C-alpha cells in the first residue's frame, strides 16, 4: 500500500523528508509504523491512503486521513 503526502502550505520536514504542496507517492515500506503515526497526526500534512481492501489499481478514491467537519444540512419546514 502506498501513501501520498503533501503539505497544506509551503514546505515542511517530517521523518527526514521535505514535503511540499506537490503530492508525492511513497511505496509501502518507506516509513515505519511510528513514522506513519507521526505523519498521520501532523496537522501541516495531508496524508492520503488507499481504502482498506481495495487494490491500488482499482477505482477506489484514496482515503484522506485528515479530520473532516460534519456535513451541514438544511432544515426543513
């Protein structure tokens, strides 16, 4: 499973690699478990991973590991 990493703004170093706003795909095994945790928890980075159970060549949309705000819904009368 590969992961794609980019920054929200500018450039930023994490796990010995300079990340920028340009998405970069890293193959499986590039980062250890503790490094992956650090990358996923870093608010300055956007880490995208394939959906669990889907092949990378499939049509699944990558899962974004950044928190999402709850969807706003219109109130009916």
